C-alpha cells in the first residue's frame, strides 16, 4: 500500500469514482463518504457513494444521502457502475468482509483501490494506496486531514463541515473517549470558524427519534440488563420479540451500549441483538480491556481497543453462554 499522499497529484485529472463504506453505515461512515464525495465533485470528478446495506434514518439529513446506492436494493445498477470506475475509495473499514454481499464484487474489480480508515489490523494487501491510523478518532477526522493536506481547505463548505462534525461526534461519544485529542478540538474550532452550526448536527443525530425508541430503551435497561459485579461487566441481550414489539428500525439501537458505562467501576459492556441473519455483538470498555482482541477471539469481529463489534450464528441463548464463559476466562483483565 503506497502512502495516500501519492494520489494528491492524480486528483487533478477528472475520474469516475465510487466511495464505499461498511455495512449499516453510522455517522462516521456516512459522514466521511459524503464529505469526500462533495469535495471530489468540487474537483470535477464523477462520484457515487455505495453502501453495502441500508442505514439509519438519522443520517439522511446529510447532503447527498438521498443519492447513496443501497447495494442490497440496487445491486445491478451498482455492479454496472463498479465495472466502469477508475478509483474505489474504501472508508471506515479495514477489510472487504465488512461490506457483506458487496465484498466479492469489490475484490474482483481491477480499478485503483484506496483505503482511509482507523480500525485495527487493516488488510493492506488489498489496496494500492492508503492511510490506516488507529490513533485517529474517526474516519471523518482523516477525511478532514486529507482535504487539508491535498490543498483543498477552501472546499470545506457548510455541508462538508456538517458531515465531518457528525462523524467526529459519533465516534468520540460526543468528545468523551480518549480518541478526542487536542487535534480533534482544533478541527472543531476550524469548522466553527468556517460557520458550522453544531447545534443543528446534535439535534439531527440525537433528538430525531420516535417515542417508541425511548420506551424501548427503558424496557431494555429494566428487563434485559445483567450486571456482573465480580467481573465489572454488564451484559444486555435483546431478543427478537423486543425489536418487533417496539418496531425497532436500523439505527434505533445505536448508543444503547453506552448507557451501562454510567455504572461505577464497569470495565466492559456487551450488547447482543438477535437480528434475523445473526446475533450482532457490540463491546465497549474503559481503560485496559482490549475489545478488539476479545471480539476477534470469541465473536468473529474486531474494531478498536475500547469499542468493537462481532457476530455469531449460534442461537441467542448459546451465544450468551459463550459470552459468559469468555468473561470468566478474562477475569484477571476485568479486575
Ligand atoms: P458498533 O458496536 O458501534 O457496531 O461497532 C464498534 C466498532 O467496531 C466500530 O468501529 C465498527 O466499525 C467495529 N465493528 C463492529 N462490528 C464489527 C465486526 O463484526 N467486525 C469488525 N472487524 N469490526 C466491527
Ligand atoms: Mn469510524
């Protein structure tokens, strides 16, 4: 993988470009993709964003979200487009497997592939150019750096600033995680100087739900949460029946995993949701518990040191048993 700076001179010739991101894109994935699209279009490129799956409604306010292709819905159109592109950007994921049914297509096409990502253990051999930096708060922060370093700071318009800010807020837990460095705060200061309305973005991200979602949250915290004080661990397990009863949609469960971190002394929070095709895990830790290794070892997943995800094809009951055994095995790291 050659350094990303090597593509800067090549940005001057107009190209056909696709930007892809991970399945069920969150604020960072969608924000970084749409911010980059906006800037590349200002440079004269023809750009399409393709998401491997659908996404949460609370990113639909971002400029350009209405033109994003959902690969599961419009596979034929996306495949045709991918056959014609010069460049493929891969944002906010480290491995093609994170793009679900899109993975095979992305592997097979022969265009130039460019990675920009902050997850651990990237598959560097799949990309001609790239930048992987696990110290970065978010892919949006990296896109901001990319825009500046390539001499395009004058293209940070209102829409781009909003997208970047949304991703940074999302991935830093609103500036509370260790990844919210002084550089992140300097980035925000610059966006503010450029006229960013941060209140609007917070409103769109956090105060944009229906009543059922809040009632679902209350139900889950009351009935589906187990605290293991001996292991400083909290587990939330959500059966399919809860999702149906409260009409839970993509994105409605975002943030749920953060609530138990407010209990004194907790080191690990695990959330498992019984989705149709799989049991989806989210892990959050504080301090020295390595969620990335834990998710990789026990739940076919990965991510960051203090935030990771994984999956299981076993039943909800069995995957919970597996979690409890894994928790016991990790007792010394959790104390
Ligand atoms: P979340 O719990 O918010 O879904 O994900 C937390 C972090 O872990 C995100 O950065 C996400 O991209 C990553 N992640 C989530 N699920 C998986 C997975 O199955 N595999 C890998 N490698 N990373 C994941
Ligand atoms: Mn991210």
